[in-house]
C-alpha cells in the first residue's frame, strides 16, 4: 500500500500561491512608503500584479501604475525625498541605470521633490533630469514631454534627439514636441497648468511618520501577464537591458513566452534567451 501523502495537492497549491505572494511583497529593497493614494494603483513586483494601498512599502525596481481610476499617489522616501504620480502613469522606482535616477517615468505625470542637500534625478524616454535641488513637475507622453522647475534648479539632457544638457532655473518650463528642438519659457503656460494633476499644485505635508511600525501588505491581484510587462519590455534599449533579468523567470510561462516571441523585433535581446544557440560541439582530436 502507498503511504498517505503528508500534504494534499490542494493544500500544496495553496501553499505555493502563498509563498509566491510573500516573495512578491517582500523581495524589493525598501526605499519608501506610499503615504497618499486617491483612486486605484497597481504594483508590478516579481511575478505578481498587486493592489497598492497607503502604508505599503515600495523599493528598487518596483513598477507603479495608475490607470483611469487612479488620480494621485505619493511615495515618501526614507531619505526625505518624495515622488507624486498622476493619472495614466507608469513609473519604475530606482532602476539600474546610470545616474541612479529616483525613478523612470515611462509615461504620465510625476512630481519629484528632492531631500534637503541631496539633489535628485529622474529618467524618461525624452530626457535625463539630474541635480534637482527642490521640486519639478514632469509630463512624459507619446507625443512629447514637458518639465517645470517649480522650485530650485535642475539639469536636463534631451534624448529625442540627443542634445547638450541645459540648466533650468526656478519657474521655467521646458517643452518638447516630437523631434523638434526643446523650447524654454520663463513661466508655465496656462495649458500646462490646466493639464497638470490638481494635487501637484498643493503643498502637501509629510505623512511618513503615520506609517512607521506598520506593515501593510499589497493585495495580490494576479500573475503578471505579457500585456502588463510589454510596455517595459519594449522600452528604450538601456532600460530593456536593465530589466532583462527581472523578466526572465516569467518567460517560463507559455503565454508570456509566446508574446515575447511574437514581438521579438521590438526586443531582439530576448532572442538568445528564447532560442539559445546549440552548445559548441566537443572538438575531436
């Protein structure tokens, strides 16, 4: 007779899901905490898509996304800096890129505030922002980008096309549409002010102390599907290379792998991962 199994298949599956959730909620190196959230926001971490809430700790490589139902989210970092995100926004915290940006803004609206005496940086498909001494509001869209130096100074290096870095002073607005040369204005335009998230115009007090000692876990919604990761997998080459190891484990999923193979021209670095070359034959003597 066969011995009775110590744990049923059902319980084993449940345990696997639980362990996966624990890994997804605890693996990122902590950088800060979500202190304000209006509407809905999701977190992509490891193999999971998670629902964010106030009090959730976030860390390096975490991807935060706000859709149509997400109005405003604020992360306060442990060093005193903060990052606010608006609707229809995708951002990755502290990606492994040169210049150690606080975040990569793939699309949408962000407001970055530097900690006192610690200049901050942010990257996007349109520019590299560095040396921020106070506050900046950034919009990165498919058709162009805008940067408003709300307070303090910053350095901005255009990428589409590549250009020399420019220094922006407090109150200035830089706008770029498509591949046209960026234009700088001495103050924000009415259209920019109208389009910016309302919460970005307010001076918000810090709230991180409210969540000290609290362990708020994000709720697991589902496994990450290829459609969730595709905007990042097809991003600019430097970001794709930085995130390759992060997405590799998901390629074991047949549907995820199918999506990667179908769009291979958009991310050619995946070819040796999906279709590794045969091992070299042993030389004959």
